């Protein structure tokens, strides 16, 4: 019986690990373009980043708050 319990526990841990890895990857994919754009705007040539070019990374970064609950809903079995 303990072998079955360990197997179930291991699969739960693997699912949680997958969920956390997916959340971290999505977080990086959402915030990395914004971070790069902010660094270029701060340390690059003045006017290099136009306001229209900064819209997509900004929207992508702000939309990351929507992705975490969606990932959690699809990857959590409980």
C-alpha cells in the first residue's frame, strides 16, 4: 500500500513541478520583452524606442496577470 501512496505522491509532485515550470516560463516570456525595452530606453540612444514600439511589450507584461490563473486552472486537477 505504501508503494501505491508513494507513486501517487510522486505523480502529484511531477504535476506541480510542471505547473510551476510553465508559470515561470510564461512569466519570463511576458516580462522579458518589457525589461529589454526598458533597458534600451534607459541606456540606449534617446528616441530609440518609440511610443508605438513600446505598446506591445507593455500590454504583454500587463496581461501576464491573466495567464497565471488560466495555467493553474488547466494544470491543477483538484
